[in-house]
């Protein structure tokens, strides 16, 4: 299974990705997590340090793929989760999608890409161009992480549009949403009522989750010392179990911007009758 995790920047996407990778490993899967962000910190809590990026390694080897070995690019993290950081082009130059493509190409060259049960792409921020959507080309499922706020759901809706577009030519499905760091879910519920898709988990605001990132550790590792975090780990294990059933998923149709603004800014919950009358198609 190849899984691309998307969501607005700052919503806790890398925290979800790392803990989900561990949960999958604890369910007996051999997991590779690929960070797809120029700041290359997706796997920091798994390894405890910023690992060298694919871009750095390729440049150091003058792009001679035959001179690169598995140990040059793949680092083992907590719970035996293997880690890769693709890195990114210099600011204002190049394309992040090209870097992701080179990462996959290199992993295939060193016979690593097909050695895993699960490959998880942790992808930066909003989808604003084809380059940001590149990991979807290699994925079976997309998983969207969001909170209960307008900005994150607006980004989620754009990611939905990317899934729909990529699904035209790839066997890609949206596995569903993960609500993260939220005490409420009213806007999430309002959105999925209008744009039907599964909500796989809603992870509440827990100080221990935020502290684990600051300490450079995953929630699972922190739970070894703080037993109360064991209940939090259950959220990620449940999410892993749902994904391992290989759900059918959906190819949703995004809301147009006007409909989305009306939907999420309404003072009252939208009734089923009102939802059915909304224009869900792109203008």
C-alpha cells in the first residue's frame, strides 16, 4: 500500500504521519516514510535528527545513481520504521514534484521501492500546482489531515480536487479525513455532509502530543514513560487498522469556492435539505 498524507501546513500532518507509520509497523508492516518537504523534518521524531536528503546525496554523488547505496539514503527510525527525506529545490527555483520523482526513481534504482508493505508520503501544505500533487502519482490512497477550522478545510477541498483529477488516470482513492488537534468537529461534519467522504479518526487536543514533537519523539516513544499517552496511541492504531483493510475509498467531487465559503461561514448547521440544494460542481 502506498499512502500520501496531505493537509494544510501546521495542522499536525507530520505528527500524524510518524505515529501512523509506527502503528502500521506495530501491526506487522514493513514501513518506509518519505518526507516530501524542503525543510526535511518529517521523520525527525522517528530518527531523532535531521537525516540527509535525497537532493543532498544526489548532489554529493554528482547524480551518479550507481554510486548510491541503500544506507546512503534510508535511515532506520523508531520501531524499525525506515525513513527517507526527499528535500527540495532552492527557494524560488525548481519544482518539488521533480524532487519527489527523483526520489522514487532512486529508490527503484537501489531496489528499495518495492521492498515495503507500506510507503507513506508526508507531503507539505496545500496543493497549489501539479508539483505538489506529484506523490499522488505513486499512491493508492490519499489521507487528508485537517482541523475544525476554515483554512484547513479550504486546503482539504483543494486536495480533494487533486485526488479527483489524478484519479482520472491513476487507480487512486481518497481513504478519508483525519481530524487533528480539535475539540469540536462541527465544521468537519458540515463539510463531509456536503462533500461525502469517510472521517476515519478525530484526534483531540492533547498536550502530550504537542510535547512529543518538541521533545523530538513520537507519541509511541513518549508513552513508554508516560503511560497515560497509551490511550492516545490507540487513535493511531485504529487508523492503521482501518487502512490495512484496504478500504474502497472514494473519488469525491470538491465544492466550488463560493459554496464552500457559504457552507463553512453559516451560523447554523446546514440541514440535509439545504445541502442537497447546494451546487457541488466546479464553476
